[in-house]
């Protein structure tokens, strides 16, 4: 898991450095693909089976009101003020690493900067609660407490998840919930924690006609940040970091 997560982090880092004004989201997806080829890993998203079709991209690339599962497009050119979330899940030596970052393109509004910072803080707080002896609800409540206080919305239709030999394993990790409830966390569990936060309090979403892209109903911007984390008896270990 340490290795697959380090590789997932390396692919994501390459994409983040490539994401600039004038670059299309298709170019970003091709950047992901070539990084995966170079590192000898395979996208866990490519051809992933959904309700009506298989996911056609290598990484999920979601801009502004797109929450998750955006598909790279040649006619979607990044411009100053956009935020773009890039979600990279890879198979490497039989294990999955899963991580997401949202980057700001050029100059973003102070409101958008705050949203991105708050989502990062919510993830940090959620990770801090991922300790053996706690429950999943402790992670959820840490995220929800912070985001509610900010006045932002929490997307409820999608959650974080266990991750291991498969991308989506038990337990589900909602970004809302009550402390002290849910499955018990034990040392050795690996969890993908991933708040999906909307600027407006209403976090209603719908699925675009492409069958994949999840968008906010009111068009408000959305931020998504994710790490894969190892639960220990002591401090959680963030696995999706670049290898030293
Ligand atoms: N990587 C995403 C997650 O964090 C899932 C993407 S599945 C896809 O759970 F097929 F839609 F790409
Ligand atoms: Co995930």
C-alpha cells in the first residue's frame, strides 16, 4: 500500500505541475496516462464499470461546478480563476493508491481560495481522527463539524472508502455523521478519506448527460481533496505522499 500510494501521489503531482491556463482537461488526462506508463502502474478508473458505461478517462478531472468524475475534454481549456480537481487511483503490484487534489488556476477569487483551504483543513481534521479505537463516525464528525461551521455544503451522495486490493472496499466513510458511531477502526486498515465540499450550503448534485460527471445543481463551485491513510495505534500515516 505504501508503494501504490507513493506512485499514485507521483502521478497526481505531475498532473498538478502540468495544470495551467491554456491546458485542456484532455491534455491533463494524457499527462496522467503517460505518468502511469512511466511509473509502471495502471489506472484503476479507466474502464471502471458504472451504471450505464465504462469510465473513459485515466484520471477524473473536474472543473469548478464539477464535483467528481469529470472526463478530460479537448474543448475544456483551463482559464485563470478556475479550480480543477484531479483524482488519481492506480493499481501497482496488486494494490490501489487513491488521491485527489484541487488546484487553483491563475488568480482565483478570495471566496474560492477559502473553499479550497477549508476543504484541505476538513481533510486534515478527518485524518487526525483516523486512529485505532475510534470509529468511522469520528472521522465523519470531524469533517462535518468544520464544514458546517464554514457554511459550506457537504456532498452526501458519495463517500470515502476503504482501499486495498480494490479501489472501493468497506467501510464507507461519509463526510457527515456522529462521533462514536459506525465501524471500529483498527490498526492496519487503509482508508481513502475524501471530503467533497460545495461553496453553497445546498450540496445538491446531478449527473451530467455524459453519464459520469457529477455537478452541483446550483452551479456553485466544488472542491475535492483526498488522501489514502493507514490507521495505526498512534498517529495516522498519510500514504499518498511522494517517495523520499
Ligand atoms: N477515484 C475515485 C474515488 O476516489 C473513484 C473514481 S471511479 C471512476 O473513489 F471510474 F469514476 F473514475
Ligand atoms: Co477515493
